[in-house]
C-alpha cells in the first residue's frame, strides 16, 4: 500500500508552486526543494506549512516531506527534516512543530520518530478534508518542542 496520490497535472503543479512561493513571501517559510548535495538533483520537498483545516491541535505549523521513490531508504528525509526543524526553532523561534499522517503510513511515521518527534495516541484524529470512511482518514499526530529538538536518541 503506497501513500502518494496520482501525479499532478501541469495546472496543479503550477498552482502548487505558486502557493509555495506565496507561503515564503507571507510567512517566511514553506516547502523547500530537497536537492542532493553531491549532484544538485532535486529529489522532492521537505518543509513547513500551516494546515488549512481546524482540528484540536490547530493553529499550528506542520513539517512534511515527499521524496522521489528512487531516493527512499537512505535517510535523506530525516537529514533534511532536521535542518528544517533547526530553522523553525532557531530562526523562526516557533515553540512547537507538529507532523501528521495516516496511521498506516509507517515510512512517514519513521521519519517523525527519527527526528525526535513524539506520538501521543490522545492526539489521534480523523482528517476533516477526507470523506468519512476513507481508508486514509484516521490520522496520527507527532509533536516536537523547541526545548527538546536536538535531543534525538
Ligand atoms: C516518507 C518518506 C519521505 C521517507 O523518506 P526516506 O528518505 O526514505 O526516509 P528514510 O530513509 O529515513 O526511511 C524511513 C522509513 O521508510 C521505510 N522505507 C524506506 N525506503 C523504503 C523502501 N524502498 N521500501 C519500503 N520501505 C522503505 C523504512 O521503514 C524506513 O524506516 P527504517 O530506516 O527504520 O527502516 C518517503 O517514503 C516518501 O516520500 N513517501 C511518500 C510521501 C509521503 O508519504 N509523505 C508523507 C505524507 S504525510
């Protein structure tokens, strides 16, 4: 079972790029392009966003990621996400970052764990933008606070 939707159309891609640009202009953060240090190849994104729905944990800033499958399994998402957390806490001065995903998305949950985020079952929620009964609707939430970042086991 995989967790990436159908490829975006050209129009959807343009709209996403525009929204990412607006986020950097308005908030000072967004989804950064993730590039390989060795070659400069762009392999996906890792970054920060503000969820566009209401839930018990909002308003908040979320960290998220999506990499090309050919580059999975090399620890690249955790490596980039650590840098993003440092930026969020040191440069932006944010007190807490959250991350959420379908409870079934073990790959993403592993990234959250590797960067020191903590899961609490009490934060489990049904994603309000997915229809009731959708297999991806049950979500888990992970958190990390400024004072604990860097204390990764
Ligand atoms: C989640 C994602 C960013 C992880 O990136 P990554 O750089 O591969 O992260 P890691 O190398 O640390 O691997 C994390 C876990 O993914 C799993 N994994 C990695 N590569 C895999 C592969 N090719 N096949 C199966 N599982 C794999 C492993 O469980 C791994 O944990 P482990 O190191 O304890 O074994 C990537 O899988 C992805 O882009 N997924 C699709 C998008 C997505 O789900 N985004 C989150 C939406 S909320």
